[in-house]
């Protein structure tokens, strides 16, 4: 109900533990008895501190037992680095707040990563990557290029989640390799993190070039929207607004104005996108990322009837009003799974 109330009918769990049958067993049981009102797709988390080959083999075997269309695990999750705010994102230039030559943490050695990705790719599974630092993207793209050359061609659809910092050349490499960018509009704002952590850790120039979106689209990269729940709440209207403006909502700013000096857009402003770009990211692109574009993601004859009714036309309102529309109903395969009788009429 929580996701349905936000208009969500497809969701990804990118951190499924291979060694916890109670965790993935709940999904499977609910899917089997018809209690899921959205389609979940999962990624097995590969722990770099453990035997990666053993984990991959176990994940492949476990995935065979998930036979319903509502819960499937067809992907493996890798951390390329960790997070900028802790100094563990992997950068091409050293951290600004330290005197030593510290570039962050490169999680995987190249040879181990090549071996792991070749194995996964050959088995027909997707590759999902947590990536924040620009150098993390570079070394993972190097290995993805290697995998593409070594293994036979197929519709891979790998993805990078978060994409906080990227080199311009790597945006083009992502497009060429078909890497999907799961963007984070909830975070692409000037907030307390920007003022207190990003600028000191990265310096103003790098901090003012975080979270690219428009340049990814222009490079030919397909983008989606993620919340990284429970880090951020999956409020699509808020995500749309921040993608279009790269600003805090008025309500958010009033709550944090003591720590944020002004309610201005996160630079560069040319990374702002249109409301249509955001809706596309949240619908057909999200479906595509999970090989579901023939079933959902748009209203077309022959597709599943997943759709949302809202009380305002987001394509024809002032951008400051984009966060205000309310979801009246969410339909999943033609059945209303959420209804808000208190939503005001348009």
C-alpha cells in the first residue's frame, strides 16, 4: 500500500542477501499467494569480502525457484565504491578536505571483477552497480567493455545507481554500452549535505557538477528515477519537481533554512530537465530497465493496465506547483490497489 499510494507498480530491491532465505522467502510467498500489488525485481548483493564465485552460483540457483511475474531476481549488485560523505567514494582527483593523497575506496580489484562479471554475464544475468565517484564509474566501464568483447552479444542492460559524479567521456561510454542510469533527483539539490559535506570534501567546482541528468540524456543514456528507499521516501511528485528545478521544495527549505543559506538550484542549472523527461524516466524507462517495456510503462493495447490518476495535469502547471498534485487512484493490472477519496478534485 505504501508504494501504491505513491503511484508505484514496479519496484527494485537492489540489496537482496543470498544468505537470508527469510528475506527473499517473504517476497516469494507473497507473490505465490497473490498478495503483491506491484512487481518486484531483485538483485543479489555480492559481498566483496566473501567468495564471489560461490555467491554467484548460489544466486543463480536460487533465482530458478522464483517463477511468478511478481517477484524475480535476475541481477547481481556490486559496489564500485561507497559514499562521498564518508570519504569512501572513489574519485579521480583526491579529496579536498585531506592533506594526504586520498582518492577513496576502489572496492573491486580488476581481475576479480572481470572474472565475476564474465561469469554473471554468460549466465544471462544483469549487472547493477552502486556508483558515486567518477573513478568508480571509469573502472567499472573498463570491465564492462572487456565483458562485452569477451562474451557473445545479448541485450544486457547493465545499470549504474546514483551517478553522483561522472566524467564527460564516461557518459558517452555508458551510452555505447547501454548502461542505464538510475538517477537520484531527491538528492540533486543544495541541502545540508551540499553545504556541510560535499563542498568541503570535493571543493566547490566538483560539488557544483554533481548528479548529471540532462547531459546523460543528451549523450544517449536512458535514465530512470530511484529513491534508494528507505534513504529517501519514494514521492514521485517531489522527484519530478527536483529533476525540473534542482531545488528544495518550499516546504523543505522552510524546515532547514538555518543550515541552507538560500533556496537556489544545484549547479549546473543546465542539468535541469523537462517534466516530460521525468515522467518518461519514471514510466517506460523504469519498465525497460527490468525488461518489462512490453508489459507496462505506457498505456497501450495489449499491455498490463498499470496506471495512476492524479488530480492535476503535471504537464501544464507552474513548476513551483509540481509537488502539489495528489494521487487519487493507482491501478495494477486493471485493479484499483490504492484509492484516496480525500483527494481534492482538479
